[in-house]
C-alpha cells in the first residue's frame, strides 16, 4: 500500500472516530431521540459517499467500526443494509450539493424543538450572535421520504451553517466535526432562550440590530469547534472510549 493510500486510510479512520464521537456526545447532551435522527460525514476521497449510523442503533451504541457507508443513490457500500430513508434523503441533499459541508447533523432536541413552530426564531442573547445571518428555514413537507425534497433542502440551506426545518427539527453542517457539533450547540441554545423568553410574558428587548452584525463578525475569531472539539473528545474518552473502536 502506498503512502497516499495509507494517508487516505487514516483520514477515513479519523472521520469515523469523529463521527462516532458526535453520536456519543449527542446522547450525553440529551439531544438524541432513541434510535431516530442522524449524523453523517462525507467519506474522504469521494464526492458524495457518506458514513451514517446503522438504523436501529441507539446513539450510545454507535462506534467507529459499526458505521455504514452509503452512496448518493442510497446503496449501502459497507455494512448492513439498514438505512433510515428520511436520514438518507435529508443528508444526501447536503452531501450532493454542498461540498464544503463534510459533516451534517440532524436532531430533534426536546428542549428546543418547539421553537421550530415559530415563524422566525429571534436572536436575543450574545452567544446566539455566532449564528446571526447563518440560519435558513425549510418548510415542513411531511416525513422526508420524497427524493424531490432534497432539492429544496439544499436550496434552503444555501450558504448557511444552520437550517431550521419548520415543525420538524434542526440541521447543521460543518467542514469539521467540531464545527458541525458546535453549530448545533448554539442553535439549540438560540431556541431554548427564545422559548424561555417568550414563556416569561415579559417585554422583550432584542437589542440594536447593528450590534448583532458586529457581534457575528467578532465571533469569526472563535471558529466553532476549533477550541471546543479537543475538549469534547477528552470528555468522550472519560465517558466511554469505546466509541473509537
């Protein structure tokens, strides 16, 4: 095997480990939904193939070695042929159309999903500004089992890093596992704050609009995941290092 092959093989293993860590961390943060929802990663060296978890596994059961690989047609290339149809539709929409989005995270966090029923989710507190101008919206079309919906998901994602799937759930993307995970972290926080503020019935002051754009620009010095992901991997190691195998 050549050095290039070894390098690609190591890249694939690293992606598998990072993706498995995302599943374990999702369970740890309480964002999982038994066996439902999905997180995927593009396979290094391919245009559209991606890793996803085998349908039927709980998130705390996912590890690097039991991920499956599928192509843009939904054909399983590695592993058992247990694919969540909605998972394939939603994630292939991004992997086929947004090459920089190497990781794609779809979740229905119980603490925040009610916010998907808002016409638009308000930005109210400082850390939400990390996502200001980066959140798109996709209208509910029922269960995501129609291949044609992929075009609309991809279009509504656009250049955003987050997509609120109205009356459904959340979608975040990233060039790295850490970026994708932290985008979800801040999107969940954005929605939790909005729900709490609206439930309070107190008058809400979102602050000057000009400051949201400024704060968003300032946050560019703290790229999501750059500092957090190594710490989160250490947390995974302390919780259960089996995710790596």
